[in-house]
C-alpha cells in the first residue's frame, strides 16, 4: 500500500488529508501516483498544477522519484512568503 498525504490548499480542495492506494508495478514513481489521482477528474485536477511540490517518505523529491510498496507520498502547493 502507498500512503498518500495532501497538505494545505490541496487538503481543503480535495476534502481529505490522505488515503491509501494499492501498490503495483504500474506505480513506479511519484508522478504515476499523481496521474492515477488526476484520472479521477473533477477536484483532483488541482494536482495538475505545474508548481506542485511532493515528498517521498517525508523528504522533498521530484515527480520522477521512484517509489515502492509501503512508501508515503505527499503533495502540497508551493509556499511563498512575504
């Protein structure tokens, strides 16, 4: 299983802070998880943002980061300060 976490505006838009997905070989990297979620359409389109940030096992990473069973993947919008 892959644990998927959503933070900040994504959590609010999606109405959930996370879920678990069954892991299989088609989920080779973080972007594969994102694409599976995007395929749901509707509010899930928020994950199509170009400035999306992600982490694997609580470490920032790129969308091409490989994943394996029991990993945690997190998505969150970029943070700006002023």
